[in-house]
């Protein structure tokens, strides 16, 4: 299992638009990816491809989240997903 931490860069957090952009990106990868707040236990991780899960996470600007995945290409995929979260998607 690989994991990466990311700091939420969107000004108002992981709300509807950033969550939709991120969920779409996760949905396009061939592996399952989970997301959790850094302070949450690993077993509370949610499906990162679900907009509802992302919004219920309640991640605000500056919060650190943990992405986890396993499988072929997981490291590179997680690196790409971190870049999305660390971009202010409200400014795009």
C-alpha cells in the first residue's frame, strides 16, 4: 500500500467544484484510491472517487489529507492526485 499526504489548496476547501474535479480524476485511474483527513484513523478512509464522500470529509483550505492506493502504477497515480489537491481549483 502506498500513501501520499496533500495539503488542500482550494480557498474554500474540498467543496462541490474541487471535489467534482478530483473525483473525476480518481475515477479515470485503474486502481481504487481512498482519502482521509490526516488526523483520522486509516479505517475511516473513504472512496476518493465519490463526490459525496469527498464533500462529507469536510476538508478545508490548509487541511492535510492522506491518499492511499495499491496496485500497478499506484505511486505515480498518487503523485498526480496530490498535485490536483495542492492546486487552488477555485482559481482555475
